[in-house]
C-alpha cells in the first residue's frame, strides 16, 4: 500500500509558498496504513507534469496531486491530465450549476474563467467541491489511482474529507499503522540514544523508533504496523511503558504536547497560580505561557525588567546584590523570582536573567549563559544553563528551560 | 542553471514535520538565478536515497540535500552517500576538535554517537557547522554539485549562508538578478494593488513586482534582471522612488526590516526610551521589541497584566474604570499606558487589551477585538482594531498593530 504526493505550482519551487498540503495529506494517508514513499513538487509545466505522472504509474497504489487547477492561464494541470489520460475536457453540468449558485448567493457576476472551472476530463469521476469552484478528479490507470485536487488547503481538505479518505479506507483496509510520540526534555539526542540502546534492541520488528529534536525538546516517535488494531495498540502501549521506565526524568508529555500545555494542565489540576519576571527572555516565557487557551485561570502576569532600574524599583532586587554579583547571577535571579512572587501574590514565580547576544558576553559570562530561578512559599532555587546559539535561538532555549524548571518544581509541590 | 532540492526524513512523509527547508532553499537559489525544477521528499531508506541521487545526476547543476545526518541509528544519509560516491567514512580531526570544544564549553560528557558526527565521506569537502555537530558535505559527480546538509533549519541555514551561497554565486554568475523589497503595513493587498495599477503599468519589462503578504505586512518585491549591475541598480532605484511617491503612508522600511527593527532605529536616533503594558498580547510585544539586538538601550521593560488585579495594583488602572467599561475598552487601555509610562519613567508607553480567543468574546466585543493605546508626556491616544483569526494569529496581529501605532507616534515626536 504505497502512496505518493505530487504538488504542482511555481510558487512552491521558488519558496513563496511553504507546501503544507503534503504534510496534511501524508499524515491522513499514514493513519489509513499507507506508506508514503515520495513527495514531489514540480512547476506548472506540461513536461514536468507528464514526466512525474508516468513515473508514478504502477509504482504507487494511490497518488494525490494538488495544485494547478485555478482559473488563470498559468494553471495547466487539467489540460495536461487530459493529455496523459488520453481524453478531452467536457462541461460538467452539475459543477456548472453549483458554481452559478455560488455566484448568485454572493451576488457576484460570473466570468468566462469561472465558467471554465466546470470543464473536466471526460474520463474522470468528479469530486464535488463545496468549498470552492474547482472540483477534484479521480482517475485510474495501470493499477494506480490518481486524485487531482485544488491547491487551496481549505478546498483540498474538504474534498479529501468528503470524498477521498473513506473511499480509500474501504478499498485498502488491511495493514494498520499507529504512531505514538513521547515528548522529552533535559538531555541531548546522542545521550538519549545511549540510554535507549537496550530499548531499541528489544523492539519488535514491526515497531520503529525515531528521534525528532527541536530546541532541546526531543520527540521520540514509535511507529507500529500490524493487522489487528487492538493487538497493535497493546504492543505500542507496552513499549511506551518501557520508555517511561527507562527515561522517567526526561519525559514530560505525549503526542503534540508542549511544555507550556503540560505546565498549564498541572497548574489547573492543582489550582495554583504563577507569574514571571523576565530579563533576557524579554517576554518570551510569558508569550509561551499565554499562548495556551485558558491560561488566564493560572497566569497572573509578569514584570519584564530589561533595565536594571526596573529590577530594583519594581522587583525590589537590592542595589547591593546587583553591584556585587552583576545582573546575570544566581543572586539577582533569586531576588527577581522572590520579588515577583510577592508583587503578584502567586504560588510560584519564575525569573530569567542572562545574555542572549550577540553582544554583552564576557569570558566569565559568555553569550548564551542564563540564570533561571523559581520561587514559592517553600523557598527559592536557581540553576545556570549555557547555550551556544544566535540571539533568537538562545531566547527560545532560555524560555523552554525556564518552563521546564517551573514544571518540575510545580510537579513536586 | 537548474537546481533541485531533496529532503530526507520519515517525519516529512508522514506529515509530522512540515518541510520548511525547501521553501527557504528555493527562495535563496532563485535569487541567485537558479531555476528550481523539482523538490523531492523521500524516507530515511537506502534504496530511496540511492535512486533519487542517480536520477538527479547530470539532470541538475546543483542539488541541495537536507536531513538524515543526526547521530542516531535512523539517520543513514552519510553511509548512503559513501555508497553512492564510492568512498568510505573517515574521521575529520577539525570537526572532531570543534565538537569536543562545544561539549567542553557546555560542560557535558561526549558520547560515541557525538564522536561519530565527525566521520565524513573521504571524498567530500567538509562544510563546517558552528550551529551544531553535523557538518555539511560538498560532492561533485557527473557535472552535478551535491551538497548534503543537516535537516535542522538553523544548522542548514548557517551552512548555506556561511559556505554554500556565495560559492554558488561565484561559480554560476552570468545573468544579474536584483531583488529589492519595500515593506508596507496599514492596508490590504487588493487595495494596494489598486493604488499601484499605474505603477505596475509603467514598469519596464525586465522588472517584475510581487505582493508577499504576511500578518498584515505586505512585502512588495521588485525583481530586476539585466547584464549591467550599475545600470540595473539605477533602474531599480528609480522604481523604488516611485513607490515611495505613490504610497508614502504605507511604507515603513526596506528589505527584510521588521517593524521592531525600524522602531528601534528611530528610538536610538532620537534617544528615546519606551516601555510596554500588555494584557491580551501576553508578552508578545515585549518579545518582538527585545528580539532586536541592542534593544536594551531604549527598552526599559513591561508589566504583563493578565489578571485584572495586576492592572489595578501595579499599573494603577482605577477599579471604577474597569467596572464601568470592562477590561477591553479605550479607557482601560489608556490608563494602562499612562500607568506604565509613570512606573517605568519612559518617553513612550504602549498598552494592549483585547480578546485573543478562542473564548471570552461577546456580541459587542467579539474575539479578535483589541484596544491599543500609546502614552507620552504629550498625552494619551487609543485605537480599536478588529481581527478575525485564531488565538495565536490574533496575538501576532495585535502585537504588530501595537508596534506600528507606537512607531507612528514616535516618528512625529
């Protein structure tokens, strides 16, 4: 059960559009048990389209094609499909009626270009598109199913959901694929791989493990295939339990959970409130926390103390502490967290002070160093971290480290 | 001058990762005058990698390959490149030294997996990667240049910028292409296109105009081609002057300038200081301002008043104002800005209060509405904006609108 995806459009190749359709289609087809063997993006050019259509015939069971179905002259997919499938364009009266109705409802005049959207290759099965004017088309040739869809994500998804996915499921339901993600933070990929050597060695042959790192967060993806959903789910679940037993300190969540989502869940459960005091992260920690819908139930606010005068006047960091230790120090981080805890009257406060770069580093405190402190009624702790990136990435790393430190402290409360 | 892009990684095919690398690479290579003829995404599988490498040999002048260079067992690009180029892995001492140094600096133990990152095919030219541990590799075969890069966007971009782009430019420079971007904010694409009808009509045939909208910011990109650099620069410059004359109110900067960068430039020039008071934007405005290196010279800090108690206790918004008008109102926005101005003792303060969603909207104050206020010693102004997006996008739109309102006020001071 092999599937391929073809996306057509000059805008993809010159990078004006990021191709998000392929990821969505790949994910949906994977869930049905298809193995996605290739994604190909090609320009709106007759020869390129004909070439890839020939290549995939017989090689894939299903090919999803998106793009090139617009009303303007640069879109040539439909004519080229006619050439490839040896057929001609005919007006589909049902589609024409739907387009006319759509324009009537919106009180807009119809152009010749719009009318031409109802022309479809005579040999295809038409997939109606209530989300737009270009219909989808279903062809079969040489043992391969070809499905051509508009490139507009909303329209593509509409036709996939309404017409394509359940029909493919009916025709190809045999092998089942399950993906399960375990989210980790706190160590790097090579170290995790060492800790998981035995785990990887004992994995049954139908389950694969992949490491997907991003900004210190490593997603462990288990992919299992089988014939029996219950059986396979049980198998995957066993492996997940083994992961929890092997690396308990590094796992913070599952599937697409972010640290801020997990933190929010714990805070809601425990009915705790938090606040932040940020220097070098300049609002990023607050932004991540408040990106979670409903965060207003546990997040009270922040002081961003970019200037030292703000650290003193609002967060009540002592002049002496700043002078003796410098702004980037354990002592200042701790006084910032303690000051915020009091000012906002919360259960927990997290504070950051560091050097994001590109300037401001010294041999003792290089760019990328940060002190993070967490304060609660039970006391204040602080930790130092060192990253080695550009300003933007350092700020993200600092913020993720702060969220994780806060999460760990809130967990044990 | 044909180029192709190959991205390797199971996570792309099953849709867990959206391939953003291809768009970035496609855009950069286009700027150098390359025609991108195909983008192909394939799984981490030996046969798939060997097959596509054979196909592109001789067909493209340059092939950029990303992904599959991690330290874990699922990454097999390096071994497969050895097979294709008929060579073996050898340890590169320089790369090993850099990796060792990186681990020393971070005080972390090095593993065998990390050490293996320094193994490279003997026949390649190594492209050093200061942004990570996996180096890039440059091969040539059958008239085609193959460049293999890590899939982590940050590392891929580092090596492209440091090692690849200028070398490709040197080797393939024939026709001269100049891109010039004019950055606008404050109106929508269709309106801008109306205003620029005459401008577009008078453009010489070797200069094209493209509209690239993102979050209310519309980048106008002029692309000119020619044989004489001085001549072409002069031509482009003339068109830029015409744009300034036609839409003066909407242009805020050039090339890749962001609103926060332009704001920072003006503040430095005028030696002014600013602060922020954020409710619904939850730190995003502060984050954007502090993403600019050197922002500490003009940015003092922020109060994020997510909870109404913080608006009252710290920003000194009156209880009565909150009760009579609600938190999302002109009056509260203005008192927040005025309160922050006093608290931080700055020249300008900007405040936001709105409803990002998904919950919290009412018929009178729907999700996506925001009041933004700017205060200075000359008085306080406020404006209401309405957006219609999801939480994340609303927060970004609110923040960009706030930065622009602050920029316009600071400009006329």
